[in-house]
C-alpha cells in the first residue's frame, strides 16, 4: 500500500514545531546551538538516507552539495541582493541541478566505482571552495551576514532555532510523503535488484537521477540552515570527516528508517560534545574512541540501533 | 616555452613518486580483488608503516634494511587481524536488502580513525619528523637529469616488491590459491582452499606492501598522523589501471606521478593537488574499466 502518510505519522511533527516555539527563551544558548546543529545534521542525514538507505546508491558527494547550498545561500544574498527567503530555496535548487549533472554519468557506475567517483567529486568540490577565492573567500572563508527572513533577523542561535524547527518539520513531512509514495517503492525496488526493478517497468536510470537530485536538494537546504545560525563558513566545513560523520549517523541509526536516522543524528551529533566534557584531559583519545565505536557498530549492529532493538526489517 | 630538460627532470621525479603510488595502489587493489572492500584505511596503514619504521630505526637501532621487514611483519599482523576479527564478523552479519559494501567501508573508515587516533596518542608524534635518507651520496647525472641516490633506491625497492609479488602470485602454490580465492571464493572453497585464511593473508600482504611504501615515503615527506591522505593518489592510480588489475595499477601509479609533476610544471602548483580528483572523475566517466581493463564483466548475480 502506498499513498499519503497517515496523520499519526505526521502528528509528532507538531511536537517539533511546538518545541521550536517554546524552547528558545527557556534554554541556555549552548543547548540551542546544539539543537541547531542536530537539526541541520538531521536534514543532511535524511537526504543521504534517501540515496543510500532507500535507493541503495553508495555515494560520497553529499557533503559537496551541502557546501554548494551554504555558499550559494550566502552569495546570492551578498552578491545579487536576493532576499534570504528566496536565496535558500534557490541554493537548494542549484544543489539539485548539480546533483543531477553528477548523477547522469554516475548512475551508470557500479557500486565501488560510484563510491570512488563521488568521493573524488566531493574532494574536488572542496578544492574548488578553496581555490576559487574571489568568490568563496578561499581558505580564509566567508563571513555570513545575519539572514533576514521577512523582517525577522536570524543569525543567532535563539532566533534561528524556531525557523530551523519549521524547516526540519517540512523536510521530515516531505520525506514521509516521498517514502510512502510509489516513488519510494521504486527506490526500494532498485536497491534490492535493478534488474527486477527494470523488469517491472521502473525507469531505473531516471529514478536514480531524480533521487540524486532530491538528495542533493536536502543537502542544499542543510547548507542554507547552516547560514541561519553560523556566522562564518570556510572549506574545512565540507571535508571528508563530515561525510563520514553523516554516513555513520545513518548507518549506526539504521539505514532506510526515519526514526533510526534521527536517533543516529542525535547520538553521533552529541558524541563529540559528550567526549569533550567527559574526557576533558583525554581529548587526544577522541579520534581513537570514535574509530572503535564505528568498528564495533558495524560488527554488532548491522541493522543499526533502530533495526537491532525494534527488530524491524528495513521496509520492503 | 618550458625548457625541455625541466620536462625530463619532472618526468623522472614523477616516475620516482609514481612508484610509491603504485605500491599503495597495489595494496588497495589486492584488498579489493580478494575481499571486495574499498580500503579507506589504506593511507593510515602507510602512515603506521612509516612510523613503525621510524621506531625500528631510531629507537630499536635496527639497520635500514631490517626496518622494512620489521614494519612489514607488524602491519601484516595488523591487516590480517583486522580481516579476521572485524571484517569476518561484518561479513557474517550481512543484512538482506543492504549492501555489505557500506558496512565494510565504514569499518575501514573506523579503522583509519582508530589508527590515526592511536598514533596521535603518543606525544612523540606532535612534532613533524622525517626519516634520514635511505642512501646518501653524490647525485647522479643522466644527461641533464639529476637523480638522488635515494630516488634510485626507492625505484629499486618498489620494483623489487613488485617482482616479488608477481613471483609469489604466479609461481607459488599459495599464490595460485590466493588468486583462485579472489576469482571465485565458492569454487575455491570447493577444491579445498581455506578461503578465510586466504582472505586474511591477502589483507596482511596488502598491508605489508603499504608499510614498505610508508618507509619509502618517510624520508621524502613530512611525517604526521594525517599523512594518510596520500591514499587519494593511490586510488587515482588504481582507477587508471581499472581497479582490478595489478600491472594496470603499477602503470597507473607511474602515469599519475608523471601527470602530477607535469601539471605542476605547465599549469599551477595547485593543479598538483586537484589532478588526482580530475583523473578519477574523467576516467570513471569516460572509461570505467580503466585504461587497461578489458570489457566490464558483471561479477556475481
């Protein structure tokens, strides 16, 4: 059965919206900052999960689209004077278009080659952010002016928080619609067997290109969210470590499951903060601990946390 | 117009670095062919190999010739243990409907963080170091090209390792069993080849080759726990060669070394760092089977 998601599945989003409205005056700024970071990662991770968890396409290019989204949102405002409310969607569309361009050749490739080609694309994009310094500010980075949303200035954690919550709620709702639609079923069919999917009348190539574009748009939106609460962007933000973090979030949480993805985002997103406070004097061990956690998660929780504890198969 | 002797010089040093890329690429391809894993920890094995060499040379007082064996033996054990303890388990827990490649790759990324992390834990590695040159002596002139004795030693040792690998795979019965395992594990198991042990051996062997590359790099590069990023060059080299052919990736490594140096000479020096990404994307878009690979044959169902 597919169609629209039931209202029971959409209802929790109201809680998210309510929290977005209520929390800012109640929480200290640091917690609001963490919340913003997690909401941004949630959008990034949901986008990657569509591509990897649902469509089974192992690609590393996601972080490059995140960068495109962040830089484009800023540059459209500062260079062309486009208001934020238009700049952010335009940046997401730009990311989607680039994603489509990448997907056209990339979807012909088999698993390993797709991973390597998109890995090279991500590294190349980071090089462009570094080298194109007249536009991106190069390694020195770019100052982000506080965005203005219909007269409501963002740019600080408490002010960005409610808007971030609205964006995340919209993205989650969109994901629920996508994954419960016929399109979502086509993605699973492609993941499980491209030949079988093609035989049952799914245009595999077209579906793959579309999901690449949608996933890139998610990353572009996350880039726009980045500019809502950060004041500075530089190429370091879009490195290999970031894509590994997002990848670990969805794999540790549970591929192809929305609650799993969100759990992974919260756990791995908070991990560096927890380690920073719990291991104050042992900061140098952080990398080692993170590596060991990844290895152990792959060894003992192949279905991710959600799949392990709820014994739910990845949705057919 | 660039001076022709400069071009020759750049080509010669490109061949030298290319030989090292080729060794690392060999290690990646051996792992990929035998276990279907892209080893994202490949660069960190090189790094650990280099540091182990340094420990052997500077602290244990081993002679230069022995540190290759010392470092190779330890990284062999490390690679074999990773396959046995981790990948074996990951493989055994495959989930239907989910590519095992993803889990394997993340496990290797975990390994790369763990290795970087464990090297960084030693306060000793906060300082940037490098190994003393392998050989010292007067530079050698071939026509207008100047080569350091160390560069010749790098090429010599790399070629020696490649020949040894070839002899091992082509002439010994164990080598044949290893090849059989990577071509068709199920059939190999049927004729009585211990497939698990073979996979382990391949991981060990590949890691040992990387360690040799690490020691060869150590006098030329600055050593830091982050020097593993060099693996991207080896990926490019392997892809030039089709990612499944051992001779292909040797040629790929040398071609890449030369391309990089010529790009630095004719374009800008920042072209050196972007060359590998461009090479990977161009080749995968235009000729995914590599410059030397044959027809793409679908593997398994």
